[in-house]
C-alpha cells in the first residue's frame, strides 16, 4: 500500500515556478509550451533575472533577460556555466548575448518547431 503511494503519478505537466513572470508576453504566445516554461523557470532559478521582453518572429520566440544585480556579461556567464542543466540538451534552445545594437543584452531563443534554427543550440556571444 505504501509503495503505491510513492510510485503513483499525481501531476502531469510542468511544475510552475513562482519566479516565472511573463507579464511582457503577448496573449498570443500564452500559454507557453511545457519545454519553454521549464527552460525559463530554470533560468530564473539559476540567476537573479526577470524576463523583461518577449517577442515572436518568423525564426522563433525570444526572451530578453534583465537583472538588477548582475551585468549582462555576468548573467550570460552564469547561465552558460549551467546551460547543460537548463536547456542545453534541447536542439531548440540557444542562449545569446548580443554585445551591441538595438537588441543588446542576454536572450533565450526558442526555435519554431519544424524549422531550421536561426542560431545553433548552445551559448553564443554575438557582436551585433
């Protein structure tokens, strides 16, 4: 009897994080796919960041990260060190640090399903 209690599956689906605040996301992007919600939840658990901007374009979904406590390069370095646990196992995610330009900062990129990714999986610093 006790064994059944430990092995019984109670909840199907992602575990929501209290740190995941997506007020910047347009309603057309909500609800997020479970793998996207899991990666963003892990990002906010590994670093003191907020998801400041959310965009969707023909390549995929973009999530800009901001921190009150860390510079962009520190956010990127901290996430890069933990990327294998966060999103590194999926070919659909990339962590990007744009060093200049209108969209400078740290972004999580999620490729559209069934489309060739605009950026290879992993962590990348991009000039502009």
